[in-house]
C-alpha cells in the first residue's frame, strides 16, 4: 500500500467508523420500533401534524400542548396516506379553551391507529422513522463536538456512547418531542460555541436555525436563550473581548425560525406556555422507590439519570470530571463550560420544578454529558491498564444496550439490579408507557390463553392486537360494563402493568398489593407482569 493510500485511509477511517455507529444506532432503533405498541403519548400525538400542516389552524385537542415541529415531522408520511375523512374534528368555537386545546384526544388517536392505512402499524412505524432520523443527526453533532474539543478518538468514543445509549435509543423511536428537543438544542449549543471561536458566519446561522428548531420542539427549549446569554457573558469576561455581532444574530435567527414555524402568529405558543405553567402548578402524581408524592422530589431528575444511565458511561463521566479538576492549565475550562453548563441547567431546572414523571424531561442533558465523558481521551492515547480499562468499559456499554434490546425504555443499570427490579424504583415513562401490547399478545397466543384479566397502563387498544380481556381497574383502559358491580377476581390469568402494580394513578394504591410479592409467570418487556392464580 502506498503512503498516499495509507494517508487517505487514515483520514477516511474515522468517518467510516462514525457511519457504522450511526447505522448501528438506527438499526437498533428501527428493529425495536417494529416490536412495540404505541406508547401513552404517541396515541394522541399520532397524525396530529397532518391537520396542522394542511390547515395551519390550532383548533383541535392537543394542538397547543407542544410546539408543532415534532408533530409535523412525524406526520409527514401520513400526508400521503388514506386517513379517515373525519379524523380531525375542530372544537366548536365556544369550547376552544386553553385546557381543551392542550388536552389529549385518545379517541382520535385510536381511530387513526385502527385505520386500514395503519395495518400492521405501518404508519406508526413510518412516523417513528422520521424521529429516528432526527436521533441519527444527533450522533453527527456529538462526533463533531467531541472531535473538535478533545480530538478524533474522543469524538469516536462520544459517538459510541451515544449510539448504544439505551435512553437515547428508547426515545428516538417514539413520536414524542423529546428527541427533537435533545438533538436541536445540543446542535444549537455546539454551533454557538463554534461561532465564538471562528469568523465563519455560517456557524452563527446554524446556531440560530437549530435554536429556532429547538424552540419549535418543546417549551423546555426556553431555557436555552438565557443559557446562551450567560455563556456569552462568561466568554466575554474570560477572553476580555466584546461579544461579536454574529453572536447576537443567533437570537434573531432563532426568533425568525420560531415565527415562521407558527405562521407569524405566536398566540398558540403563548397559550401553550400558559397551559404548561398551570399544569406544573397543579402538581403530578409521582413514584420513587416505594414513595408517593403529588409534587415530586428535588432529587428525582438526578436519581433517574443515575439509575438509568449505564454504569460505564457514569464511570467515564467521573473520570473526565477528575481529569478536569486536575488540569493545571485552565484556559480550556471555558470551552468545557459550554458542554457542562447546559446539562447542569436542565437538571437544576427540573429539580426545582419537580416534574417527577420520567427521565425524558432531562434527556437533553445526555449528549452533553456523553461528550464530556469522552474527555478522558483529551490527554492523548491511553496506555497499559488505562487502555484495557477503556476497552472493557466500551464492551460493557455494548453489552448493556444489546442485552436490553428491544426494551430500551425499561433499562436500569446494575445499582438497582437491572431492568427486572427497576419497577421497584421508577415506573411511568421510565419503564412502563403502554409499549408492550405486542409482546403480551404473543405470550397469550403461544400459551393458548384465550382471555386475561387486564390492568393496562396505556392508550393504545389491546383489541387491535387480538387481546381478549376482562377489565381490571386502570388509569385509562375503558371499562365495558360500568353498570355491573365490580369485584376484583382472585383466580385466573392476570396481566398488570408495572405502573398499576405500584398503584400510581389509582385511587387505591394497594389494590394489587396481593400480587406484588408473588413471582410472576412472565414479565412482558419488563413492563407488564403476568400472573396465574389457581
């Protein structure tokens, strides 16, 4: 091999590795997306973007619950589908209250999911594919920032941690706004940092566009404009320079993108923010390690990250923190501040707000933390034991991801005994979000079980998957015969969602206490517990 070919291979090698890692990320996400039913939020988000894109009217339930970008992205495949003509019925003018416009419409979502066009969940999968593409873009941003901050090996390490992160894989294949916010907010911060160190106007332009897309993804993105202002102030103080005009242009471009996304009418955006503030003030039922609360706990966000992030990633994060603390030359602390301040701000915000519902609220912190974790390679090549240790940690990361496939939402690390014991600590969207009806239907069919007593935490329809059941008290599962007096059965086959097993959202939290200490016959995706009582 000639010297020129060796050099060419050396230059293209990292790009090839990144491409393979992104392909692995997408393959894991797609394979798992095919095997899971619609989650709680997906049912009433499904197809909503078709109405918004076609009419530009915010007059149906759910339209102002979140900004419209994720709705529009995942609904693109549905624009070409034969959907029921009456799928979207605008609320009458007199009923268009803030709460009604932000409310969920499970009936509409179920009708769309049950339509012939969605046979075999074909439309749901195509909608999920749109969000997987967004998640794959996040891997590109992670590699670029890791490479530019710490070098090529670090960029590859950060991308590997991203591609095999169970939490990012869990949410990238769902039609919810969390992965869109995560990717666009991270990309905006990367280009904002880059714009301050270069004279390229395109970096500031990309920062503004991506910040605008983040604002169009979820209201949490409102943390980023003041965050950018704080980072800009710190940059100016540390460098002794006046902020460049292109840095201020970022805010203008972001505002323009936001206006464009709303058709130059921000009233739905303002109404959505007002609803979220009202909803937050009302509190939300929460569960953590056997404890219940209506307002949550300040440590919930941090603990959910610690319990659901793979231990090797946490160890690398700790090693990188030690590296930063030992650095004598602190001139680059400013650069790493751009990586560390956003996740700290997100975690601190939800520690104050007490949105103790799921790790997904602090999902935007993950790419930043993974890039910072890759800083263990900032000092150059590792030697001896350090190299062996890093190889072991990477193998551990891959094993953690592959062993939980396709049930990424249910991942818990070894500190709590893994996913089989995760329900003792966290439920709801951390573990059980209604995603395992496919697995339950398969189990019942293989065991020749014709009927089951079902307490399902979710909004998809069990009947769509051929599940015949007798109703048990559930947070949303419709009760067929409300006129008949209900008595809790004590024999037969039972399928109980983990969230209901712990009593969250049920009037009687101990309704299924008689099952908690019994050994289930099976755990479907770790989220639905199956029992057989004689």
